[in-house]
């Protein structure tokens, strides 16, 4: 156990542990297993279990929550040592959306039950936020949760739910009070997904993949102890959770069709563009060189900006600077995809296994919309930056102060 150690002793301890546990075979096994979306492979789970047992998963967290109570600077030492040997699993106190949200807002029983399994990726999760009539205007949700005894009964529909087919729990926002303004009547839950009241129907995306789903909730049962925060304070819980999600999207992105882009997956760097330009015999063209250099600089700048935002988050504030990182990443991904297409020239119009570079370029062009829509669209990030960072006047919201029951809408009311 490492409480109050000096930096050198800590660094030595991590190195020693990694040299005893992170074997070449484990790395190969993780690499060889086909990546799956939203679920960890058996090899990854087994490795995460080891990391957890050694208390490296969330080193900033206190000992009672499986951590080591390290300062941010010392936790970074641990992360750097893991990164040097390319071992995943540490730093989850920064990037594990589910575990961070639960630890901050959950009731003791639920935390005891799920924080550990979440750190080990033994539990699969999804986000039950968006609805057919409530995406950007998320506070307009109409899924309802009614308390009956010690259970909430949930009815409504969610959409664009990534990973719902494999999820054990969904982080759910639902309306528990219709007589207060829209932001005040929402509650936040961990909703068990494997139950008769939850029906999941897959949707097909522009990339021909199917990670999205519609989720129909018909008298779904959520134990009252799965409520996070107080009844009606779900909007606050949601904002902390969204900031974590944006920070992950702000620093990671899917590279090719296989990667997950959700924290533990691959992080694409701009350097593959150098390799692509070299392969295409175009690395000497000043115009292309300049554009490649620019995307690399944007990535670096964005990494620094995201680090600044994370420091805010560590202080317990949901930083609006996260929105800047997410917006920047979305622009970077579109620009990199465009640049790939420019480097490949006419070849980018081809498809099929003889043209893997073109397949990648086309996939990445379409997939760039993942980041510019998911987790809040680019336009919504701009609104947040305008209002909260630049201090511009707020958008008019005519329904902000009236009881949600009285909000005029084409959708049936509660
Ligand atoms: C890859 C991906 C994964 C996703 N995963 C999930 C998930 O797991 N769970 C989940 O709950 N949801 C998920 N979503 C849904 C996502 O959060 C919503 O699509 C998003 O919030 C936008 O909502 P909407 O689709 O209803 O569009 P709308 O809100 O209807 O927006 C339509 C257009 O209007 C613009 N617009 C709307 N309001 C304003 C405004 N006030 N100012 C300026 N422009 C505005 C938007 O920017 C957009 O261009 C995912 C989406 C994607 C793309």
C-alpha cells in the first residue's frame, strides 16, 4: 500500500509491479482479441482485475474506495509508467464516467455493489438520456419514474442509446415531478437493463454499423436505492456526468472501424497522416505538409486544454472548458478525415479490401459525426462556450420557469 510515499519510491513501486505482472503475452492477448464495443474482452477483464487488486485502477481515490489517496501529480506518475509499457487500466478516477458518477452521487449500498465491478469492467453500461423529442433540449424529457413503495416504475422511450444490447445498467434520467420547471423535476438513476420492462431495438448508422438502439421502458422497475443524488436533483448529477463524457470524447477518438474510442480504446494521433502522405509519395508537397503539421498542433493544443478542464473537474466543478475540448476534437476529426481524402486523391473514391486506405478514409469521414453530435452537438457546445465561458447573453428559454406540465408541446404530457 502506498500512502504518503515520495515520488521516487512510488515510481519504483509501479515499475516493479508492472515488470512482475505486465507480461508480453498479456499485451499480445489483448491485441489479438477482436475489439468489441461497450464490453471488455475476457483478457482485458482479467488484466483490469489485477490492476484493481493492486489498487492502481483509481490511485487518486481514497483507500476505502479501492484507491491510494494519491495527489494528482503522483497519480500522473502511475499513469506515465503504465503508458510507457502501454498497459491499460489506471487513471480511471479521471476517465471512468460510470464509476466517477456513481462514487460522487450514489447511495452507499449501490456504491458498495457496483464501484468495484465498474472499475474492473465486469458491468456493462449505457446512457439512457436522449428521447425522440428531447436531444439538445435534454431537460424536455418525458420518460416518467413514479415512486411506488421502495421502487420507481419507469415508462417512456429513449433513443440513440449506444451499447444498450449488452448493458447491465443504464444511467437513466426520468421525470419524477411534473409540477415544477423542467430542470427541477428530473431524477437520475442506475436502471437495471436485463428485465422484462426494458425492450431494446437496434438502429443502423451511416457507417453501416449498429451501435445505437431505441429503448422502450414499459413499467420497468428501478429500486429506490438506485437513485443518484436527491429526487429532482438529476439535472445536477447529469451535468457532472456529461462533463466526464465530454472530457473522454475530447481526448479520444476512434481510429478505424475496430476501435472503441470510449476511454480504454485506441487514441488516434495525427502521425498516421505523415505515414499516409509518405506512402502516397506526397510528403514533400509544402501545402500538404503544412496541413498535416496543423492537425498535429491542434491535437497537442487540445490535449493541453483538456488537461486544464480536467483539473477543474478534479476540484468538483463541471467545467465549461470541456465543451471547448469536445468541439475542438470534433473539428480535428473532420479535418483529419478531409485531409486523408486529399492525400489519397482519386483513390479515396474506391472501396473494398484492395483499397484499405480508402476504406479507412471514408469510414473516418462518416464517423467524424460521432463526436460532432454525440454527447451534445457542436452547436450546443458553442452555446455553452458563448454563455458560460465568454459571458454572452443567454438563449431565450420561454419554458424555463413554468411547471413542466404546462409546457406547450406536440408530444403528449404527463
Ligand atoms: C455516436 C452517438 C452516440 C450517442 N449515444 C447516445 C447514448 O448512448 N445515449 C443517449 O441518450 N444519447 C446518445 N446520443 C444522442 C445524442 O446525445 C443526441 O443525438 C444529441 O444530443 C442531439 O440530439 P438530437 O439528435 O435530438 O438532435 P436535435 O436536438 O433535434 O438537434 C437537431 C439540430 O438542431 C441543432 N440545435 C438544436 N438546438 C439548438 C440550439 N439551442 N442552438 C443551436 N442549434 C441547435 C442541433 O445542433 C442539431 O444540428 C448519441 C448520438 C451519437 C451521434
